[in-house]
C-alpha cells in the first residue's frame, strides 16, 4: 500500500505531496501513540473477568454452600426433649400437683455403621461436581473474552484500513482536479471516485457499529457497565504459536477438560450414594431416658380412695432402647430399587461421557484445522498475495497516468488490494480465535499445560 500511495501522490504537485505526507504521518503516529498508551493485553481482561464476573462469583458461593452442607450432614440428629403432665382432673389447673405424673424425657437417635460419614462423603463428591461446574464456566468465559478481544482487534484493523482508504481517495480527487480543468480527464472519473468514497464511508459506519455491539458483549463478560467503551486492544497481536501435535492435544483433552472431569465426579458421587444407601440397611439406635414424678403417689385404679392411702409424692425413671428394621421384607425394596437406579445412572453417565468425548474431540480437530489453515493463510497473504496485488495496483495506476486505462480499473484493483489486506487481518484473528477454542476444549491455556 505504501508504494501505491506514492504512485497516487505523484499525480499532484510537490507541495500537495508534502502536505499530504505530513498530515498522513501525523495522523498515523497519533493513532498508534494513543493505542500504545491505552492498549490492554488480553490476559489483563481475562484476569478482570475472573475477578468480577457475577456468574463466576455465584458458582464460587455454590462451592462454599456444598462444603458447608457436607459439614452439616456429618453431625448427629438433634435430640428430642419432651414434657408430659398426664391425667389432670378437668376441674383443676394445677398441672404440677394434680396430675397423676409429671414426665420429662430426652431421646437421641444414633445412626450406626458409619452412615453419617457416608452421607458426608456424598456431599464431598458433590462439592467436586460444583468445582468442575465452576471450571467449565471459567474455561468458557476465558475463551469468550479472547474471542471478543480478537473481534475488537479485527474491527480496529478494518476501521483503520477503511479510514486510510477514504483518505487516499479524497487525496486522489484533489490531485486530479487540475487534470479535469485541463480536459485531461472527464467528470465521470471524479464522480466515480466520489461514489467509491461514499461506499467506503458506509462500510466504515458498519464496522464502527459492529465494534460498538461487541463492546456490550465483552462488558457483560467482564462485569463492567454495559455502556463502557474503555477497552483498547493492542495494535499487534502477540504471537501464540501452537507447539502441540494432534495426539498430544487429544491426550490433554481427556486429562484436563473440566466437562469430562465433571462426568467422573458425578460417577464418584453416585458410587458414594450407593455406599450410603447400602449402609441404610444397618438399624439405627434410639436411646430414651425418662424422669417421672407422681405427686399423688402410685395410683392403683381410677376409683382408689386416695384420702385413706395418704399418698406421697414418688419419683422414678425409665430407659428405653429401640432400633428400626429397614431390612423388613416390606421395606427393603426401598433401598434395593434405589441402588439399581444409581447403578443405571452410572451407566448413563459413562455413555454420556463417551459421546461428549467424541464430540469434543471432533470440535478440537475442527479448531485445529482452522488454526493451521489460518496460520498458513497469514504467511501466504503476507509473503505472496498482498505483494502481488500491490504490484498489480501500481501497474494499473501507472497505466491510468498514461491514459491507458480507466479510473474504475484503478479503483477496482485498489479495492481488491484492500480486500486482501482485510483477509490478512481476518486470518490473523482466526488463528488466535481457533487457538482460544482449542484451549477451551483442552480446558487450560496451552502455554501453561506442559
């Protein structure tokens, strides 16, 4: 493009060339300087999202909730304390002295056979599931942040190229106006260039609005105010090259993917539930102690003459031990059917994991193909396609200067060069987006998993 600019500027006077070159350099330097000052690397936005994303915070509290629930389960059930005033005459309100007995009892249930610990183990396995859910969302969040970041970077490059395109065409009009007044070109050439400028301005507006829309998406992920536009991407993308083979990536996927880990945790939780269910067949022990006070003495019958007996207050106590019978024939189906259901659940999760692994491996291979293609395209555009289009455009410009072609042909050639530069930037963005997608499948940043 630099050579093409010089060819176009040769159509103007020396003074116009100097003014244009000075203004263009000032514009580019100021643009680059502002980007350099405010540029934010993608890793800083990822760290911000991990700190501030509301959904991620919600999942953190769910982990804490599950941890506390495991502590809660691993405790004895509360005891029962009871007060009883029995057989009070209906015409008396003296509960303490006119009742036949005052009973105070306390009872405690003791689950036997390690039931409490087995139930707590189920909750601990559930905590692992919640941690896996957290990692799944975190991994997806990082990938979405990176993809939005590279989309913003691509939008900046499109806007930059389009503005440069508009500026060059406006300077082209200024440089050929003198030829119009000397009848060396016709008015149609100027109108054609003006039409091209209008079309370019339309595309510029579209690119700017697309960038604004992307701000809403990334602000939502970052936990920022949705209307904030305080995000400045770097001018040059850091070169993150993939050094893993496809086999190594597949092994990493099996080892590190949080969704697959979640499936393993769910299987472990179901196994813990089977163990806890089998322990439910062990009887629970109930212990109860009772203190009894008989203010009217031991009453033989309801018609006894208490006045003749001169009753005195008596006290006594009682102990009771009881167990439940979960293995009774009419009750055992409750536990056996539950165990069968849990085993079926484990089989279901195992097959679901196999299908998920196949799908993720397929997506990772697709992303790897896209990455390899994008990297090859970057090299091809940079080393072959764009240089050839520059030469072709220069040739068309020289031909136009010598009245051997039309301005439409020159604009078409420049439009094609602009398109190839757009494709070059798109290939760069695609390579990084594909890498982010591979990292999402693997479940970890590639550079950190070796």
